[in-house]
């Protein structure tokens, strides 16, 4: 009987820490409206998110991920992968409002808040591929090159720029000219100065027209 009691105590000592550890791996919860899925299945309100889960939204839908110190919002026709301390945009738009330095990933870029608190937006649609620092500066790197994006500025794919967007000096309108004090840049991307709000407003209107990238056939 004594041996059985010792065995039960040993099992409880092992099982309780494992249970606590499992609960600690569920730091985020999903809420939203409209058509929201997790890994291709309809999401329940208040569903727990695990690292690697893909959240996608349909027409007139919004998904919100809440975790300690951070709120991640994805509007209609968007797909994001939750990675715990990171979020990766698949297509559409995601806004990260963080007080715990949650990072973002967009194509070959990693976006890192310069401080613990920041709000930034990532967009990847047929109309645009952009990173906008809405509040607080962010550091952006492609693994080799890097730059600091101040609040109110935006980074845009150079492939989007047409001749109509160029000024008389041969620079994109609103682009920040390179100076000896501003040599850090990322090939293929253009730093847009003071135009983030207006540009993003136009992109939002375009997305509302249903021209965002189509959802992939597999989650």
C-alpha cells in the first residue's frame, strides 16, 4: 500500500508540471466577425491559438488575436500565421499593435519594433506591398540590409512605382532622397516619407473593391 502511495505521488509530481507547461503554450486567443478560419476550419469565438496556426478571413470579416501586451488585427481577405512572438503575413493586411515587441514578417522582410511599444501595418495585395510605421519606429531587415522606419513613414516595393509616380528629379514622388546620412536601404524597396496615411487610405479603398489576392486553395 505504501509503495502504491509513493507511486501515485510520483505520477502527480510529473503530471502537474506537464499540465502547467501545456497551458503556458496557449498565450493567444482569437475573436472576430464574419468568415474566420483557423487552418482551414471555421474558428470558434475565443478559440485558443497555437504556434504555427494560420488565420484567414473572408468577405466583410475581421479576425483579432489577443495576447499579453499585443493585439493583432486582420481585415477581410487576409491570411496570417501566428508564431508566438512573431506574426507572418501571407496575403492581405495585418495591423500589429504591440507593447511586448512582437515582430512581423512580410516576404523577405522582418519588422522589429525599435522599442517595446509600436503599431505597424503590413500589406500584400495586388495593389501594393508595404510596411507602414503607424506609431513608434520599427527596424526592418532582409537579413543583409536594414533600415529604421520612423513613425508616419512607409516602405513600398519599388516594382509598384510607375513613371506617373516620378517627380521632375527622377525620384518617386514622396520618396526620401538618399544622403550621406541616409545610406541604409533595402534593395527593391523605397522609403516613402510622410505619405503613409494617405497612401494606406487609398489602398484600403482599393481592397474594399474586392481586388485583394485570392485565398489559397489550402490553408
